[in-house]
């Protein structure tokens, strides 16, 4: 009988990240009989984004601040698998790594939380809303130009605590995160995707492996949700095409209807005053190609009102 080797999952230490990793662990146990509960362990890895919670994400390295340290441990074979919220991953995959599996997507929509108003649209003029997302800021200002959007960082429980302490009149969070922590009742309202198109990959959990680790690749493909995987291929291709990063106010959501994939996208100008919308569809096997087409169309529409990374 061969000795069982511990399988290490790398995760951020936030309550939500550990909920994601625990969910992945349970799925791996159900689908891979070679594992028992003690043979899969979760290793907490502190990222730059966790250390510097009082600084803007763009000031501490951009979108990779929640993934780089975890990816480094994966590349060094200190862990076997990295679990990420997909929307935290940069548009360009790190060399030597891949995401070949994603968990079935949770509700990708955004949620409105407030203790002073039942609805975003009923908020008093000049109310203060907290969010760290450039996309959400642009979308909220597009829906109402009489409110104040203030940057806020921190984990879900920290943000809700700030709301309870009346530091903000309202905050906007991912409904998927609230659902995972059984906090969905905190949401007073859920935005429709027409009101606020979600971030690329929002609501999806990504399983990242070394590209040459065939054993792990075979293990995680057992829990891959094919529909979600197909949709995020289109969404991430869109993000890659426009050179999107944490400062990009872009939304993208793909859905499958039989064998057709439909990708909706919107991009805001750098000043947030203009919105450019593109939708395209095609056979699901051409998901990435559709994503690139949508991204290229967005760039054409935006023209000089949007600059890609490095320009």
C-alpha cells in the first residue's frame, strides 16, 4: 500500500477565502476516493492585499495583490493547488500556471446593503456609499449622480462592521460572497445585471495548478463545472483583449443557452462619464474568440476615452 501524501491547498486567510477553500476541499473529497479528510490540508498564505488593507489596490501592485504570494508558493511546489476568487486574478495568467477547473458559479450579481434605506434608489441625496471597485463606482454614479462614492477596503465582515458603525450610508458587495458566508439576509436589494453588470469572473471560484502537474490537473478536473468554465473563458478573453486591470471600470457576463454562448460587456471611459456596451454570441466552442471580439469592439467604441495598460 502506497503512503498517502498530504495535498496542500493554498488560500488567503479571510473568512470568505477559507469558506471557498473549505468548499473546494469537500468537493475534492467527494470526487476523489484516494483522499480522506486529514490528507487534504489548507495552508493560509498572506498576500500583499491582506497586509496593506488601508491602501488602494492600484497603489500596491494592482490586480495581482491578492494572488501573487499564493502563486509563488504554487510555483515553488510548496502547495499543490491554489484557490482564488476568479475576479481577483490578473487577465494574463502567470507563466507555468493554469486554471483548468472552476466551481459551479454562485449568483454573480451585486448586492446593496444599508441600515438607513431599503433601496439604492431611495437613498437620500448626497448619501455616502462605500466600495473599492472602479467598476461599481462608475456604475453607481451612472445610475445616480447625486451620491458620494467613497473608497473602502477590508473583508466582508469588516465592511459590514463599518456600515453598522455608520461610517457609510450603504455599501455594495458581491452577492456570491454573502451567500457563501450565509449573510445574504444582509442585502436589502440585489442589482439586476442591466443595472450593474458584474465583474469578469464574479461569483466563480478558480482552481489554479502548475501546468506540468498532471496528477493535480486530473484531480481537480473532477470538480470542474463545464458551463461555468466555458463562460469564464469568454469573459477573461474580453478582459485580456482590453488590457483590463484593477483600475478598469469594465463589466462582463457570459451565459450559455443550449450550445450558444452570449457575452454582454460594458466599459466606462477613464472619467466615468461615458459607457460603451457590446454584446456578441456564437457557438460555445468559440468562447475565447467571442471574448476577444467583444473586447476589440469595446476598444473601438471607446477610442481615446480609454487607455489600455502601459499606455
